């Protein structure tokens, strides 16, 4: 089973991510701070990292630390749709996708199913 790491400190939203992951056949490990995210990313070689840019622990800073440590795993981040400057900072920090929370919520199942799909054969 492929692993996804998620920096999400909102317990209700973390529960939604975990439940959606269960249906997609993907293991998600949630953390609430950048230190834990970096440590797990270096250990687990996840298929994807999800980051709540509004996490109290500092989502953009966590992505910056991942990239500075050489972690190249794709990062999908989400935030409030009105936070245009934060979205730009997240893209500059190395996020592959930055989505408004509503779109992320709507597309979460598809995002996780893509991670859970077996790799394509050459």
C-alpha cells in the first residue's frame, strides 16, 4: 500500500482525509507539525504529501523544509480561496498543486485514488 503524509492540524478535517483514504485504499499518516512531517517523509518515502497551508505549525515553512532537505515527493496544498499571496508562496516553496479548500475537498477522493493506483507498466 502506498503512503501519503498529511500535515493537517484540524481534527475534523484530518478525519475526513483518513476516511477518504480508507475508501481509496491508501494509507495516510497525519502529522500536526513540520518536524514530524520532515521526519516521516525522510523515513517513509511517501507517494504524496498533503499540506494544509493554514495549519498553525506553518504549512509553507514545512514545505520549504522538505525541499531544503532534498525531499522531492509531490506536494498538494490547500488553503482558503482568498489567500492569493499564500498560494504564491506555496508554489514558490515547491508545491505541485495549490487548491482552494473547497476544490481540494471535492477532489480528494480522485487525488488519493491516483496515488493508490498501481504504477503503469512500460
